[in-house]
C-alpha cells in the first residue's frame, strides 16, 4: 500500500468520524421538550462536536497531503471547488455558527424555568438554518469527491 492509498483510507474514515456526527447535531436538540432535556441535548451536542473537530481537521490535513503528493489535483476542478467549499464551512464554524450559538448558551445557563422560552426557538431556528446550509455544502463536497465530475 502506498502512502497515497493509506491517506485515502484515513481520509474516508475521517469523513465518517467527522461529518457523520455533524449531520445529527441539529436533530438532537430539536426533539427537546423542556429545559432539562434541552440542556442535556446541548451537552450531548458539545460532546459529539469533539468528533466533528477531530475528523474535520484530519480531513483537511489528509486532503492537502494527498494534493502535495499528487499536485495535479490542484488542477482538477472538483478538488479545488471542494477545497474552497470546505474552507468556507470550516470558517463558518468559529465565526457564523459560534456567534449564533452564543445567545443560546446564555439562555441555557440563565433560564430558570422548565419551559423553553420563545426567544430560544427563534434563535435556534436561525442557527439551524445556517447549520443546514453548512451540511448541504458538505453533501456537495462528498458528491464532488465521489463523482469527480470536472
């Protein structure tokens, strides 16, 4: 097995570990019926996010490493577009998504009653909208990686 083949295997495993859990993070918190469940759902979400970060970082490293081994990849449209889209999603996490999550964290920390406040629902709706966009972009990247259409 060549180094490149080994990196492809690590890249695929990283996608499963990093992207797979990311697709369910929104779903976990949408089913909470009260603040206790919501706090627990966000606790689970935070734990799952560790896998997303490790897998996502490994994806980037292995993808770039494969490009360094085979520089012709940087001339392939599917590779370049995938890289640009992935960097966009990667940048959205600590900027856009984190800023949308911050007021939700404040509600989780400070809300004293058991009912979920209406303000949370509006904030969550906006956060989940952007999370669905990033997930959709990740699906596009996966399709590009598999089909290599251009």
